[in-house]
């Protein structure tokens, strides 16, 4: 059974930083593309960043340069370091795992990030 468990969310002041973590189990971690998405109140889910199984990373334009995604394969965990947070980054952040060939796609339960102005 695949499980993705996010942690690290919370309340932070504008300009502050948070580091989210997502612990994966039940899958061959190194074979999956690991994404972060977010959903702000009243809006749809949007892509934030991805750690490709091949080792590279990509970011949404809105976070490029301020967010960093990283992968710890030994511990089957991905991280999202968020710097210079702005109130508009308030959202529930979700971790997902997608197999690039089988296209199986799994989601975590999300962790809430609130940025106070």
C-alpha cells in the first residue's frame, strides 16, 4: 500500500521560511517522479515543483528561486524548502508520486501552510 505523509506545515510570518517533508512508503521511491502541488482557498490545485526520477528538478515560475525541492532516496523522503514566503502562498501543500511509465499517481493528505502579513 502506497503512503505519502506530509509534515512541516504551519503558520509563518511573511518573509519567513518553512521546510515541508513527505515520507513515502510502499513504492520503489527512486522510480517515481515526486511532485509538490498546492491548493489555495477557493482555487484549484496547482503545480509547485517536481523532483524527476532521473535526478533533475523543475519549478513553477511563481516559486522559482525561492523554493527548493530535494530528494533523500535513502530515507524515501522529499523536501520543499520555502523561503521569502508571501501571504499569497497560503495553501494546503500536497506531495504526489507519479510513475513515469505506468502513470500510477498517488497523493498525500496535505499539510497546511499559512503565511501571515
